[in-house]
């Protein structure tokens, strides 16, 4: 891998931020990171149909293109690539399925069949079209970031993958284009996600190394609320190895806690790094 500074010494570089649009400050923080590493910056805006399941929100997904373009201009983005579905997937093109057993089989994978295959397909296409020297992805989608690092390595894309921290609203909710679906009460209920993850982080920092204990208290915290009128469905609350994403029994040094929970009809995900203090 060529390090970003070493590549910068070779000449102009292109930093790339793939998105599905409905841009918020989280996306723009990725643009800022891309700008610090590269001489030019490209953003793609494409709601990729192949990563949505038949009952997911592909048709409902927000597409405020004019606002997004203005945000990109204001952020100093040099190139915006906003293709149509038929440009990305010309009629007659053979469907493609990607699989990475292990990384696809956990967390989001079983709940969203075909999702990561679609993500890998579109990102590989975008990498070949845009030809960036580095690409920024958010830790907000931790499993996606891990999978895209693995894809880049497995297919020898000459692209540095840069993971970027999750941007949160002041109340702690991880920014997401889907937060706009939440009612006032649902939003309040959703705050238990970041709160419970921080509590898990504190438990581990204070010395808890038993991953089942951390998992159990994380689940209990997520399901405890005064807002009993707001329906929630906890899909997973896991403590996993940061590279393999496999469930841990014991936390030796570092781990990742990840949550997916439906609040009302909106499915939210979030995660946090757990570190044992020395
Ligand atoms: P999306 O448009 O949801 O596909 O997201 C595009 C990129 O922005 C992905 O790499 C996401 O991980 C990243 N992203 C989404 N939300 C946030 C956030 N709150 N903070 C940082 N990055 C984010």
C-alpha cells in the first residue's frame, strides 16, 4: 500500500467519497478528510438499487439532488458523479454476486441478504470509473468499512481506504440520512443506542473483559426506556473482534460493540470501540 503522504509526493491525487446523497455533516466530514489527504476531491451520489432488499426503503430513500450539489460546491468538492441507474447498470448487464464468507455472514449480513454483495458491486464499479487514489468511508458503517478494506485488498485496487470517525448530533445520535424519518419521541428513544454503547465502553474501560457480560448489559440498556409507547425491535447488540467481526468471549485488548435497532419503522445502526484500560 502506498501511504497517502508518499503518494502525495508523486503528484496530484484524487480523494473519493462514495455516498447515496441526502448529504449531512457526517458525509461532509468525509469530504474534509479526503481534502486533507488528496489534491482533488470527488463525491458520488447514487442510491444503489442492488444493495436494497425488496422490502427496504429504496423508493422512499431521500434524493434531494439540488441541495446535495450545493453542499458539495460549498464544501469545495471538485467533481460530483451522480449517475442514473441505467448508466451504472446498463440493461442486459449480467447480475453479479459477491461473497466474502465470514465477513458477510454476521451482523448486518443475515438481516439484509444481498446487501453487502450490492455494496461491493457498486463500490468496485465506482472505483474503476472514478479511479481515485484514496477513498473515505465512515466508521458509522463499521462492517461495510471492514468489508470494503477486504475487497480492496482481495482485488488489488490501488486505493488507500481511509476510515473516518462517526459524526454525531449534540445529543449523541449518529448522523444518518434516515434520522429524518424519526418522530420526536422516536428520536428520544433512539438516543438509547449511543447511550448504551457509551455505557458498554465505560464498562470495558473500567475492567470488564467478559464479552457476554458486556453484551448482556448492552441489550438490557437498549431495551430499558420510559418511552414505552415507541415500539422498538432490537436486531442485534454484539461484541466482536475488530478485524474478523466474529463474536468474542473475552475482550483481550480491543473490540467493537455494534447495534442495529428498529425504532418505530426506522432501522438504525451504530457502533463504538471498546478498549481495555492498562
Ligand atoms: P451513505 O450515504 O449512507 O451510503 O453514506 C456514505 C458514507 O458516509 C459512508 O462511508 C458512511 O459510512 C458515511 N457516513 C454516514 N453517516 C456518517 C456519520 N454520521 N459520520 C461519518 N460518516 C458517515
